[in-house]
C-alpha cells in the first residue's frame, strides 16, 4: 500500500484575482498507488508540498487547502488539488504552527532598543568601599536608606509564536547576565520584567500576526547581590552554653545587664565579634564580603542580542 508515482497536471492549473483579495492559485497532481487501501495522507503528501509553502510563482500566496479524490473506478489513480491564498488575519492554525513546518510569509520586524535611567531607594548597609555603615560601637543603623541611580535598557522583541516568546521570558526575566553584556560585568544587568502582546502587520497583500515582547533591564555597578551584614541577636554556643564557633546550638546574646540585647550585634564565625580595646569593629558582609546572589544567571545575548 504505497504511492508508485505522481505528476503535475499542468492543464488543470488555475489563477483568479479579485480586488482586495490578491491572487488565488490552484495546482493539480495525478497520484498513482498500488493498492486501493493506500492511506489518503500518503496520497495527499505525495507531491511534497507542505502546509504554508509559497506558490512557485507568487511568494505572497501560501498552500492552505489540500484535497484528494479518486480519478478511476479501480481507486488506483487520485487527483490531489492544492489551493494557494494569502494568509487570513484570523487563522489560528498559522499562529500555533511549529517552526519549520511551513514558510513564514514575511520577515519579523527588527528589535527596537531604548534606554534611560531611574532612581531606587534601598537599605544603606555598606558604603562605596563595601565597608559596613555603623555607629562607633559597631552597630548598624537599622533604618538607614540611600537613593541609587540605575541606567536602564528596554527592548521590543518580535517572536513568531507565543511558545517562543514564553520560553524567552522564562529564561531571562528575573535573571542577571552570566557573561559580560553591554559594557557590564557578569551579574551587573538584571532583567526586571517582560510583557507580551499580539501584533498584526500588513506587508503587501499579506497580514502577519506575531508576538511582541518588551523586556526591561537595569544596571547596578556593584552587581545585584544582597549585601547582608553578619549581625544578629543570637550566637553559637557549645554544650555548656559558652560562645563557640563550632557550637551546634544557639543562645541569646546578652549585654552587660545580663539581658538579651535589643540591637543586633556584629558576629564573626557565628559568635559575638570581640573587638580589641580601643578598636571599633564594624560588622562584616556575610560570605566573606560577597553577600548572597538571589538571582539566576542567563545569557542575555542569546535571547535578545546586544543593544544597537
């Protein structure tokens, strides 16, 4: 049960033109099989024309309708008809088509970049030299804030399908750059948001619908790690209740009045930092001054390219 041959019936070709509708083409093929039970899908696919393939004489007309019907009583000859038309605006199948199964009627628009800056208020825990901001007793200011100025970037990026747009958003929104990107070192650019919407564009006699995504990025010179101070109200203790960096338990830190402290105290290796006489010891940033990275890393250039 297979196709044994086919050829195009040139005498059956047709073309119609209507104002506002463009060109409509039709091609016919004679397909020969060796068994009446040959699958119709094999017959209709014999000429090798994919759904949405352009017409050989008209790049704006696409194969949208296929039909197969017998040409002989013994059911060994079939006529396959392919109709070409422009892509209708409301064609949902075109929107959901998987990449590579057909031809795109027009090229997608180029990405559009824009930039600027904005301000943001953040807790003021360390200065520009990564030194903790604290009073002369080494206690941080709990309510200190500062205003920072962030260079920003935005890009409007087209995608052929919603699935492709969603994959792009999931990969970079909420992530920092994992390679140097647009003059910023690793971890200095953060993709803050992504918003998508359907767009329609007319080119010639083709109406194309695609997904447009707007990505927003912000730059911070020192990166986006959370620079948390190693301070607390409890410390590690051993089995006897004495401060110990290797202790497996914790106990409240007590002041000179033998009561739990009311302000956070600087720690070192889990115990109270005991400064030498006459030397102020401000708290340190955890993880040897590196803080904590709360964001995943992603290759921005692979998803949106480089600003231009």
